[in-house]
C-alpha cells in the first residue's frame, strides 16, 4: 500500500530517462519535480493541521486549511511552469 501512496514519486523518477532520451530540458524536470515534492510536503502539513482542526470540532478551520493547501499547490506548480519558461528559452 505504501507504493501506491508514493506512485507519483516513482513516476517522477521514471520521467528522468524519458527527458534525457527526448533531449528535453532537464531544468524543466528539476524545477517541476522540486515544485511537486514541495507541494506534497505542504499537503502533508495541511493534512496534519486539518486532522487537528477536526479533532477540535472546528470544521470551518479544517475546510480553510484544505482550500489553502490545494490553491497553494496550484499556484506553486503554475509558478514552476513560469520559472521553467524563463530559465530555458529554446
């Protein structure tokens, strides 16, 4: 079951040889991979805060934490895409 939880990291590792074989910019793999991992860490931290809020019977706080975490991850990945575009102009 642990493998299924981390399948996205496995896909990230498998994508590296594909990037190399296709002569794709490695900066794109590195930046998006770093942003993905940072987003996962942020979601795990938000999940811990959400569990604490639910344990305290504060459903509004739990919903707010979830919304902020999801929107934060979207913004993080969008900024990563922008950063790749600025760093690697082919």
